[in-house]
C-alpha cells in the first residue's frame, strides 16, 4: 500500500507540471504556506482541477473511488490532534469549519509533514480519514516517519484512532489575473472578471471593429508577446507585423494586435507582466478603429508611468506594437 502514497505525491506534482507548476512566486505545487497551510492551487496556478474538490466546511460522505476523495486547493492543518475516537464519532471533534480530511488529504499531509513546522508533529500512529470503504470500515493512514511509513489500509469503524482536523481556505481569485508573468486570464474554471469577452481569434479571424462594437472586448486567456515589434509602425503595418510575428512555442498567424480593451488591460497589469520585456513610455496601437473616422483613424494608448491616456491618431502615424495571442 506504500505505492499509493507515492502515487498521490507524484499525481499532485505531475498535475502541476503542464505549464503551471511554477507560479510567478517560484513555488512548485503543492507547497506549504506559513508552516500550516498546504497549497495545491492558488491565484497564480497549481495542480489541475481533476485533483481538487470544491471548498468545503464539512466533508461529505464518500468512498475511496469517488470524486470527493480529492484535496482542497488550500487547506490548513490543525495545530494538534483531536482526541482518539471511533470513526463514527471523530467528526464531532472537528468543529465547523474544521473537518476530518479525506484519505488523499491525509496522505498529502504525510508527504508534507516535515514542512508543517507551525503545528504539533504527528504521532507515530494510525489516523482516521473521512473516506469510508464499506458500511462497517473506513480508510486510515499511518503517519509515522519510520514504523508504518505512510501505510494506508482499512479497519473497523468501532476502532479508536487519532484525527487531525483540517480547514479549507476559501479561494481568493482576483480576475483578471496574470499567470507566469505573461498570460492574462480573465476567465477560467475557477472564476471570471465578468467580461465582456470575444471568441478566440487568430490574425486571420480577428474582425474589424470600433470602440462601440461588441468585438471591442477581451479574450478569456491571452498571452502577451515577449517584446515589442522592432520599430514604431503605422497602424496597417502594425496589423501585418503581428500577423507575421512568432516567438518560441508559437507560429506566425497566431498573433494579432490587441483590442482597445485588451491594451488597457495590458497597461493595468504591466507591473505583473514580469515574464515579458518592459514597455516604453509611448503610444501603443490597438486593433480598434475610430468610429468617427474608421477609414483613417484608430485607437492607441499612451503608456505613461503616471497613467494611461487614450488617443485617436490617424492610421498613418507611427506607434509601438505589442502583439497578443489567444489561448
């Protein structure tokens, strides 16, 4: 059964390795915060949704193969053990919002116990999980570092074991958010800024639009190019420049000029865009045309340290260009 604990640890680490394993903070997931909170996912990234259960204040009844036998995105481990008790009574020692951990949460606590420095050490003994196996037995984990070494098996509900309660930390997901210093996320499976959003576009499918159009919106997730195009360009050449742009991991044709609203969002988040090159204090082109003079005019945004300033120059003027790519 030791293989099971190793499988859980590998699952959580591997689940975060597909582009989100290292957040801007530099953490790998899962990690321990403040010596008592296990974090598998936060606002910067983390393990995949398939490894997580929703925010709970009480653990629902479940068996080992059900979706509820997962881990919270962030949960605090109690400072000390509750009194030893039979399985059917241990929930009484975890007062809301504290609850008894799932089998996988308890396994994760065993894996991370050396980093849980602000709580009392686990006893070299068996601990109950909240995960049942049948009507008369449930899953337990041996929390010892030596004898038992994270063994996991089942036993009768009438047997008394220790319990270490846990408490979910309510997720704080502020949208839009910046992930890995280069992706702006306005909506994902965990939350949303509320839009308005446009469909995913490439250079070929991005529609002409003005500031009043429903297409003057933001992509749910888009990548900001690593650098400006090499020179200041007029508006038409800015469009063509983004069409031809590529960088490692992408191809020409995937990139486009940002909408006016996306450009404003880039400005608002530029201090968090640490994975891309810095922005100049200059005018940047958007793809949004001026409704009053769409043939000759388009919108740009002046990036200043003191704030952003909208501008409506003629398309023949030259400005800086930072392309984006929908994901």
